[in-house]
C-alpha cells in the first residue's frame, strides 16, 4: 500500500476509502467469500471485514463475483487521425462499460506511433479523457528499428508491435532483414500480427475476382498466417527475443506454438472464439471481416482446445472500429475490423455460463495473464498491495447486447441482438468506481500503466 502518513493512519483506524462487502472474490487461492478494503487506490485488507472496518464508500457485492480488473491488451482507439471511427474517450468509455480496467492501444493511427513525440501526443490526449488505465504500443518499422531499444522503455509504452502483413494503415515490416533489426533492438516482449505479406499480395486477386467476403479466409489463408508465425518465431529464436503472437486463428499455428511456449506467448480474440466461417459471413457479411480472418469451425475448436491446454496466455479484443458506411463498401474495399472492447467480458462470461470456460481460467486469461507476460506493475490479481482494480460481475444476469449499448463512435457490434448470461455491474479502477450499477460514474480517471523492468520479467 501507499506509505503516506494519511494512509497509515487510516489503516491503523481500520477506515478505508472503499469497502467491498459480501462478494465472492477471485483470489490467487481461488474463489473466496471475503471482503476487501482499499486505501489510496490499493488493496490493504482482505477477510471478514464487515464489522471491523468503516469506510467513506461501501460497495455491496452480495451475489456478485469480484474479478481482478480485466486488462485488454489489444485495442485500436484510432486517435489521432481517425476519430470519425473511435477516440480515446469513447473507446475507454466502452472499456469501462464492458468491465475493462486497462488497455494497450495499437500504433496504426495517423500519424503512426513510431517516435517519442507520437507516444507523447497519445499520452497527452489520454490524460483527463481516458476512463480506464492505458499504455500505447510503438510500431516497429524499418525507419525506427535502430531506436526501438530506447523507445520501448519510454513511460506509457506497452512495447513494440509489428505488422508482418498489411492490415489497416501503413505500418508494415515484412522482410526478414528488417524484422531481425527490429527484434535485435530491444528486450521487451514484442507483439506481432503474423500474416505473410508476400503471400497476401500473391493471392489478393482471389478476393478481387470473387467480390464476396466469404472468400476472406481463403485469400488470407491458413498458410499466410502459419508461414508468418514460423518465420517470426525463427527470427525470435535467432535474436533471443520474447514474442507475443496476436490473434492466433489456426489449428496449425496452435500446434506449432505449443512447442515454443518458453519464448512465445499467445493471444486469441473473442471474435475467433465466438464465430466461425462460413456462417458468420452469411449472417453478417463484411461486418464479420477481420484480419486474420474468422475461419472454419475446426479452427475455432482448436482455439478452444488451446485455451484448455494452457497454450493461450491472454484474450485480447482487437477492438478495431470502422464506421458502418466503411464496412458496407463492396468487398474487398471494405476495411477489416470490428468493435470488441465492450463485449469481450460479456461474451466470455456467457461461455462461463455455458460451461465452456471456468471463471478461474477466464481471470487467468484477462487479468493475471496480461500482467504476467507484459510485466504490468501492481495489476492482475486481488492481493494485498496490488492496485484496487476490480470487475464485479453478476454471473446470472441476462442481458441482450445491442448497438445502442455500444459506446464506440462507430456505434455497432457484431453481437447486436445476442442474449448473454453474465454481465459486468461495477468497474473499479484504483479504488474509484468508474462504472456503478452498469452506468458510468464520475469523470475519466485513467492513468498510464507502469511496467516492470524488461530484464526482470
Ligand atoms: O481486422 C483488423 N483490423 N486487423 C488488424 O490487424 C487491424 C485492424 C484495424 O486496425 O482495423
């Protein structure tokens, strides 16, 4: 906890800023029916506190499960440059309404986030406007490769992100020599979008000739993803660099990555767990289009198996909004990507309800996992001394996800009309209620995340 004199006095007097009473806490020991006290943003007591502690504010968590705050380590909030799709304020508002307490934001904005000044501009924009905590990725490219060891350690930087295949925006590093330079210049875990640019270019005619979004997983086929993953894992071994493979979509990659877990961490997205081809393309058309694509059911099943086997470290939403008008353009001119930060937790809780995922494993994937693999300081577990970031959920609440509920500027979700069981009720960030009773509360209080020294994690 904080060592200020005021906090020591409050601790001695058993007077908290916030008490969370009567809930089931998801602790490192498992689920426990205990209370929690918070002083100056940190957890200072756990146990049966109801008659022993007083507080300025009390949250009745009876009937709720209290999760360590959900961390979404892949969102595109589009600011600067593309704020007709999303911005930091709306994006983080959606995060908090979906029970997310911290995000890592992606560098394919306009301008790209390549230099210290770009990162600083994002940090300045987030200050006073972000509803949840945040860090920003620096893009890795040929132009800044030799400076990445410095850039990756700037305050507020989540690390380096590389696009091996073109997706949205101009960020690309597709040649082995450039990738080697990027990976040699730094120590932190490097995040990669693994699709092979040469193969995508070779096969693009397929998409153009077809004009139908159902071809999307065949244009950007299994080998496009698997080849890039093999290449980058090889280069990571050569350069002794730790890697984070974003949004893995194929059975082939999961089998391969299972053999490289010492070096490589793995993300899956809710979209690839919730949807499969061709059904999603028939139902949603290009609104189901993302990169890498949603694939056939056997790949979806392999992703679930990889979750059960422990190959997957984190679930990230890849929240990538585009307007409805942009998405409605004829394929393949329509951009890839869909919203997700607000629906990550509700759709995953629905899987918990269906028995496909344990709540303990979900916490591992959305709180403990990101904190562990990225070395986020003070986050990811309900334990003494940790930040009081909490996501309080009602596992029995039934709600219908709707476009109207979505805070994103783009205003839509692929899950419009879907009923789910399990819903976030309160979102607590460093002891402050950012969402109370399913409604935004107070003013934006987000701060930049702190990271452990890369050499220590
Ligand atoms: O579908 C996607 N959209 N995949 C990405 O990698 C980028 C994203 C975007 O920024 O729109």
